[in-house]
C-alpha cells in the first residue's frame, strides 16, 4: 500500500523592522511532523508530508547555534494529493514568534 502524501508550501515573512537583520544572521526552519526542514527567506519552500494530522512548527536559529527561537505552531488535517500554503510571520520585536497560518493560495503567500 502506497503512502498518501500532501504538499506544504512554506513562506517566511519577517517584519520589515527586523527582517533585514534576521536574513543576515539567522536561518528559517519548518518542522513538519517532527521532520526539520531548512526554509528560504524569500520564496516558498516545498515540503511533503503524510496525510492525516499535520503539526507544523516554524522557528529561526541564529547561524552557528542550535537554539530554536521565535517558535510558532499550527495543526491541521492534510488530505491526499492536496497542497497547502503556510505563511509564518513575526512581529516587530525579535522575541515575537513566527506564527504560521494557512492562506488561500501561493499568490497570497508571495504578497
């Protein structure tokens, strides 16, 4: 029996106040069902996951460290063959989490 999968498109959208700093000194990550994935600051990162219950944690790490910072999480049910777009946004302060949210489509994630 084949494993059914769905696709997640993850976009990180840092706040304009601290985004320049984070892009220089930190790396974005999305953990999907306990599997860590390196994400791009610009554009979308494609991640496949098994269908069913999906748990996404978005966070950053400053380069050269292993500490997770700005963690936010999202839970939803994934359907076979479906594609979901997740956007992680933070606030003005560095300690605010990258809160992930499902959005309608890729166009909304790119804006």
